[in-house]
C-alpha cells in the first residue's frame, strides 16, 4: 500500500472514530434543556458529561445516550443506584441525568 | 493439578452469592482501559493452561487478583501467582512440580474513554517479586468501542532479573496484543485475540543480549457476562515462529503449542 493510500485510510478511520465520540454539550443542548430546567447552564451539562464518564464506566462500557429515550434516563440512573450500588451525590445525579437526556435528544451537534 | 482445583472451586462458589456488576473484560491476554469505580473491589481468578511442548509438558499458571478502584480514573491490584508444571523425565515417566511464584502489584490509569473519546487510552504498570526473580512490566493500552464492536491494542515491555545459580540473569520481553470482538446479544461477545511475543536475553555463558525467541499466537475468544459475574476464555495456538534462534515452523523451545486462558470476575 502506498503512503498516500495508507494516509487516506488512516484519515477515514480517524474520522470514523471522531464521529463516535460522546457529544460535547453545546448551545443547542441548553436551548432544548431550558424549558424543562430553567436553571440549566452549559457548564452544568459539561460537568454532567465528565461525571458520566467518571462514574458510569466502572462496570460496563458506557451506554450511548441515544440508546435510550430521554425520558427513560432518570429511571436508568436510579436503577443503577438502587440495584447496582452506584454512589452519586444529589448534584452528580442531576448533572448526569440532565446530560444524558440532552445528549439522547441531540446526539450530534448540527453543523450550520 | 488437584491442588489448583481445590484452590479455585471455592472462589467460583462465591460467585452466585455476591452482588451483580463487574468490569467485564472481553479478552484474556489483551487489556482494555476500563478501571473500577472508587472503592469497588473485584476478585479475578485467572488460569492459563500451556501445553504442546515436546516431552509431554503441561503447565498451569494460576493468578488470583484483587482489584480496587481508587477514583480519579486509577485502580490498583494485588496478585498471588502459582504455577504447576509437568514434564517428561526421559524414561517414560513424568515429574510434576507446583511452586508459589510470588506476588505482583499493579497500577492502572485511564487517560481517555473508549466510548466517550475518539480512542480509549491507559497506562499499566506491574511489578512482580518472587523466589525466581523480579519483573517490571509496562503497558500502553488503547481501545475503542463502536456499536457492537470492541477492539483493544496493548504495547507491552517487560524487564526481568532472574535469580540463577551463577547470579542475576537479565531478560527483556516485548509484546503486542490485539483483541477484536463483536457483541452477540446482551451477554456474550465473540472475537479473536492475537499475541506477538519476543524474548531478548543472553545465551548461556555470554553477556551480549539478543533476540532469542519470537512467535505469533492467535485464536478465538469468547466472553460472557451475567448479572452476577463475568468470564472470558481464549484458546490461542502458536501460529508461527517469527525469528530468533532455532529452526522449525513453531518455537517449541520457549513457547507452548497451545495456551488457553480462563478468566473470571466477581464483584465483592
């Protein structure tokens, strides 16, 4: 395989990997979230993403937010606390649930 | 052998009694980047069967690992290592020997996540001390999970000082491990594992270190997860000698024809 071909394959693979990243919260997410939770901020959603990665990858690979309906996420998080012994503070639970719900509703930030 | 079974069975019996959840592994030779949550403890017994060397050789390596999540994406483990080996005595009989191989300490750190980030990355350090010598092992771990697909790559280097009668004997090992698997339903993954191993040491009576053994292993791997525990099994034949001293398609002087590793994880 020539170096150019190899580079093209590497770039194609790299962009595939790049697409599979968990969405970073953006303004569209805040717009979706504000009618539900008037106090929500972009920083809180970003915090929720970090806490999701830190608290929820200990037993299984992370479940992609869009794999569940937004409305089902609060239930899943409670189930993990009640049945699997996951320990979250009230703040962490709120950040994680809010992040998972917005990321489920908008898994990819639309390009304008 | 009977001793090993006596050793392992009580551990398996524990499984149904303990709570659900465990950091499930999909491969047995290749590590993924996941670390336990802070304060979580897991018991991981691992058994490797090695067979197919000349003279009726049969080896079993037993490792019992206690893993603890430290938080901040770090985890540490303590291992107890034991080996049982059976070899032909050249007169049609066999000798069999069991030995305690020492203890190991491991520290694993996760730098990025295989789902959340473009690629998962981690660092792994293991130190082993036993009656036979001391060993330092470092691994760079990379993995990725997309949909129902999981892939992991490890770059491993190891330095060993073995205690021989004539003094300390240095050895270096370089290894690349690759695992690829797909999920089949909720509980099972099926895949392949590849292992490329190189041993660099000085020949008897010499001081110059050189590549003495190099071989490629590959075989199928299956992993399953229940609510209470997880397990993984790899059957890995030697595929080819890739270099070093000696001749023949396979290197049966240093390596076995077939390695089979069985791993369990039980959350405590």
